[in-house]
């Protein structure tokens, strides 16, 4: 039964009950109008999904794949990521579910909470909750709890970082600072938007991409494609010994 049918059934049931009650127990017209408006507002909340698949390379060798899905409902989203890879000869599986929302107070995307599970290399079960508009976190790793605080910039998980980067690009920003909540520390980054260039990304072929260079605890270059709704199409990790790369191989969206 669809949402309208359920609503209609409940409305009719309410009407029958109301007719059986004395006038004093019936809803006022104002209350009825408010209830109807609330229902209408909920129905107007936009829902959509974005799904992406990536190949993972380590020092030029294909080592695994990653799947990522964004499920949007208005100004909130749930992002799920999972990957399988072989790192230093150890089979590793990564799974994360992050919940994020728009802060009307600071006009930015903030992580509400995330749950991350890693098996194999650097195995852990990590649950993080955010408060104080993203400035405080409680991190639970395998039962050990720690608390972190960031004075000026909100803490975020890696998925919300990518979404906030995209938001800054759409605003036309050329540099900005972000902070990631890592497993045992907070990692501040400074990011610089580079000159637009072209890159060959299969199956789309040659695409215009905007590189965003990250400096700080980790050096990474992210590439966003305006032709694909400013989605992340590639990210390159600049390690001293190992060079990492993820590259988009499939993308679909029902979002406008």
C-alpha cells in the first residue's frame, strides 16, 4: 500500500473516531491544518541516491575495488562504503556507514556518526559519535573509548570530507581547511584547488577534472569532474614508499 493510501485510510479512521467523540475532544480546524501541512512537508522531502564503483591501485598494481553509495533524504544522507583489497600481501576488507546532515548554524555538511569495520591489515571496529556542531567526538575502538576536540574546524569522517570538498568547489572556493577524525588522532588538512585539466577515465574517456591538493598529515590529490556533477573520479595518495590510487569505473545517480 503506497503512502497516500495509508494516509487516506488513517484519515478516514480518524474521521469516524472524531464523529463518535464529543465536540470538545475533536481537533480544531487549526490543528488539522497544521497536521496536514506537516504531512505535506514530509512528502516533499527529496530522496535520491548516488552510487559509485572504484578500482584500487597500489604502486601501479590493481589490488582491489571499492563501492560507495549516498542515500539522500533532504538535507541528510547515509553514505555506505565497502572495499576489498590486498595490502602488503594481506587481504583486507573495509566497511563504513556514515550519517551526515546540513548544519544551518554554520552552513556546512557535518558528520553525525559513523561506524567503521576493518578486517585484515590494521583490523578494528570503530564507532564515532559527533557533538557540539562537529567540534567534539567520542571514539570507541574495540571497546576502548577516547574523546577528541577541534577548536575552530569541525571534525568529519572521510566520506563527509569528500562531500564538503564538493560543496566548496561549487561555491568557487580556491583553498580551505578540513579536519578528519582518524582512529587515534585528529588530522588537519589544508586544501588547494588547482587549475582544471583533462584526464582519461574509462568508460567516459577524456574528462575535464579539477584537482584539489591536500597537504598536512596525509598528502592526497583529489580529482572532481564537473561533467559528472562534480563527483570524485580519482584520488591519488602520495606516500613516501607506496603510492595509492583509486579511480572511478562506474557511476549512477537519481539526484538532480
